């Protein structure tokens, strides 16, 4: 399994370098770099729904190659902190007795294709927005430490998994350089 994980990771790194390494100044709109900040939250055995009191910080850096005004490839890295503790808001009486908790960090590398339904970046277009859809592949590394219940010692956990990011949204062209 580790050989497969390393091959997937290597493929994502190579795709990222190929996407970002051939930047040419004559194609100003062909390449983009960006980032974002937000929050991350855990939902699982300790917390059944998003708890605003137990959120972490999330950040994203990406490079993007626009093939035309419709298709693009985005390669990025996401870093997120997650946490949960039975002692903050126990979901039931057993959770109060269990006293499980953890904190962790997720690092995700991904390559994502995006499709814009409208040509909103063309200065002749009547639209300054576009719905879009995306689909990709990536790999997430998880490093966490915590305990399962009050009677066990704190342990460290390290694992990784293949991820398939997909979804959609709405993009707006604010200026010629910012969307």
C-alpha cells in the first residue's frame, strides 16, 4: 500500500511542477496563483454536527493553468487543523464518561479540473459571473494525537488516504485581475 501512496504523491507533484513550471509572460491570463483562508471542522464519533466552538484554521495555496475560458487545471495544497473533545459539548452520557479528545493536522495535495459554464472572463461577454463544476484527485496526510477514553494514554496517529474533491459554485469577475 505504501508504494501505491508514494506513486500517487509523486504523480501529483510532477503534475504540479509541469503546470507551474512553463509560465510564459506572453500568456498573462493563462496562469494564476492564489490562496485562501478559512475554517475547518470535524464531524464524527465525538461531534455529530459542526460545533462552532471546535473549529480550526484552514489555508490553501494553488497554481492554476487556464487552457481557455472554460477549462482549467488547478494544483494546490490545503492545510487544516481539526479538533474535538467530549469535555466541551458531550453528545450523550457515555461521551461524558469517555472523555475522548484529539487534535490534528490535515495536509492535502490535489489536482483539479474546473469547467466554467459561461465565458465570464472575456471582456466582450455580457456575463461577469459563471456557475462552475470541478472534479479531481488528491492525497491527504493526517497527523493527529489524542486519546480514545479517560483510561488510555495519549497516542499519535499518522495515516493517509486518496481523496476525490468535487463540487460546484459560482464565480464572479470583480476586476480584470481578481475573481
